[in-house]
């Protein structure tokens, strides 16, 4: 959880500081400011998303430091939902193929988190019986 939080926070900072770099990393072609059409709110959306990623990253780090298991459990279904939505965006042509990495990151993170939580519960049960 802490690693995911640190990476999410770092990506949020990257989006705030160097939005074109983040767009390129996700498979989007950055558009120079001079070439942006009136009403192009890409950078506004990216700023909002990056700030959300920074905040979310901090939440994850704080939850990890507090060992807040309920928070960890809550993230699993929502990260799986995010994986499905982002993957569907790529499959339907709404997003470029590079965006699939974001969905896969969420899906793998959800599965690893769920598996770790399940492992801890089983280990605690074995220790309680022993």
C-alpha cells in the first residue's frame, strides 16, 4: 500500500509539474499550448486528476503507516472497477493503447492487495489454532 501510495503521489506531482511528460507516458500525444483550440480543457482535467492522484497517494501512505486493514479491503473492489473502466476505454477506442497500463496497474494492485489480505487472515487463523 505504501509503495502504491508513493507511486500515485509521484505521478500526481509529475502531472502537476510536467503534464506533457505524463500525457506521453500514458500514450497521449501532447499538444503545444499554442496549438490548443479554444475550449480545450485537457490541462484543467489533468491538473484535477493529478491533484487527486497526489492526495490519494498520501491517503494510501497514511493508511499503510496506520496499518488500516479496512481501508485496504475497501480499495480492492474499487480498483478492480477502475481496471475494468480503463480497460474498456482502451478497447472501445476512447483512450489510446498506452492507457491500458493504468488499468492494468489498478487491476494488479487490487489482486495483490486482496491476496495479501487473504494470506494475513489465513496466517492469523493458523496461529490462533496452534
